[in-house]
């Protein structure tokens, strides 16, 4: 199988190339990156020197699937032309994650390709595995939504919590991308933690959409989502809160989560509150559910590497499903520690 990567020069594009370099089922046919077109990949990313590719300015031909690592709007502008060539797409932008175009336009502006929204599959394999297998366009979930949704799904599906939910999330600075910005400079981020997006972060409608889908339309999900920037390169830690409707001890709650995720290759229900370092460089999500018995409230902590399970790794997980390859292929590496 042959795969192309559009915009390899961003963090998620480079991470996709790193993971695909040792993937036994596909070869990287071409990579693009307009800002560095004409250079060898190793000139831009020395750690990728074993990938013998010259960065192109535009997508090439003769591939089975393309991974789009473009910003929103730019991805949607390119998607239609690539699909018309008969290739499958995994899009890492937000352009096809939201099913309601009006909601998308509220948070991102006008949609360049609204006619494609209806056929896109939301690429969270733990929920939409079968739909992903037969899709030609998959919307790779955002990093915050991946950690948040996986933290809450079992409890919501079981109906043991009220759908009034608070998600407190913290991310490393690589989540802001590789483009220069004052807010992600070392001297601005180091020794500091900052909340942002309090008036409505763009991942809020994505998280709410999937939590609502988990419970149906009987009750409306009321979600407060507050992200924070913390002084580390990789990682997301989510702490999610919801009032319990049942008087369950933590042990029974943990058993529910273990049963729900027992067949999932990349979700682990752990016995102690996890740390972001424990999943660094891997496609794993570690989940720790417990009960605040004084408040009768579910508290769930989840951690992922935002560039792997939160982006490139999950894109490859979806790619494997779309190409009929084993879902875990190329993603079996354990986390890096320390």
C-alpha cells in the first residue's frame, strides 16, 4: 500500500512520517510541505533522515490513501480534488469532525466543502470502528476530544451519570502547532500554567457532539470545557467530572470501565491516577475512573500523547482500518520513559 502525507512540515505531519517509517504494511510514496518544497526531509527534520524523500510542493499520484495534516479550511479545500482521484483520506484538521455545518461555521468560519460533511466518518475507532473500515473520508478526532470522550463514554453509555459535565484539560505546547506564536515561546510558557478558550474553545462542540451521541436525545448534554497550557512538550491530561445517579463504590465503577474497554487495543484502565509521561510517544490512552463519595460524583482522569493518540497515531489507526490492515500495525511501540 502507498500513502502520501500532505504538510509533513508541521508537528503532526512529521510525527505521521516518523510512525509510518517503520510501518510494515505501507510505504511513504510522497510528502508535501510548500514552505520547504525542494528540500530533502532530513534537512528539515534530521531525526527523519532514514526517510529518503524530497518534500514536494503539491500532492503526487499513485497512492491508496492520503493523510492530510493541514490546518482547517486548507484541508477542506484540498479534500474534494483528492477524493476525485479515487484515494481515501484521513483528515487531521477539524473540517469534517462536526456534523452540523452551521456549528462548524460558528467556530471556524465558512466551510469550503460542505457537500462532503455528510459522508465523513468521525475517526474514533473505539466508537466508529465499523464505519471507518468502509469510509473514504475519515475525520481524525482532536486531541482534547479524544482524551475527554474516552474518559466519559462508559459512564454515559451505562446511564449512571447526569449529562452535566465539566472537563478540565491540560496540554503541552506542541498542541499549538509548529508555527511561531508569542504564547508558545519558551519564556512565556515555562514556569507557568494558563487557562484559555474560556469563552468557547473550538473543541467544545466536538466533545459535546460525541457525548450527546453516546446518550441519544433523551437529555441534553451540558458541557463546560476548560483547556490549559502547561510547560511541557507533549501530553494531555483530562480530569472529567459528572454527578452520579447511582450509589456505586469506586471498585464497581472501575469494573464497568474495564469491561467496556477490555477489547480495545489502545485504551487501558489503570489502577492509579495516570501521568502524561506514562503514555509519551505511544498510541495509548490510560483511563482512571473513581468516585468522589462525599460529593457522589464521578471523577475520571485520562492521559494521551497529543501528537500520537491525539493526532498522528490515531490517523494511522484509522488508516489501518480503511486499508484492511491489522488495526495495531505500526503502532505497537510501548511508551518512552523517562
